[in-house]
C-alpha cells in the first residue's frame, strides 16, 4: 500500500509551473531568452512563465513542475508532490513578513 498524499498538497503542487518553481527555489539557474527563460547550463531547456517547459535536445515537454520532476528527474508522483510541498513550505517559512 502506498503512502497517502493529501489532496491539498497535490492541488498546490499541480498549480506550480516550472518557471515559478525555479524562480522560487533556484533563481540563479534561469536566463532570459526573448519571452522565455532557459536553464543557464542547458540552452535547449526552456520554459514559459505560464509553466510550460521543453527540453529540445532530449525531446521532452511538460506543463508544470510536477511533470518536469517526473519526466526529466525520474521521480515518482508522490515523492514529487511531497518534495514540492516541502520546498514551498520552507520558502514561505523563511520569507520576511
């Protein structure tokens, strides 16, 4: 039997686009390229501010941070949801009020 993942965590994680995920967790890896953003070390890995992303050299595409972590980083769904939820909680905890 799998580990229970709360619906609120799934909904929250599903709403995070890849651009927002990187902007909140690792902003230094982003490089603007026209209207889009690219990962500094991989010019063929780009994302829109809407959350969509594509990695041309690998033939990969997705619509949010969950799809990126599952497809490109080979993580399972429950791990991804917990990972994103923990990262967001950590960021919110450290933000000035």
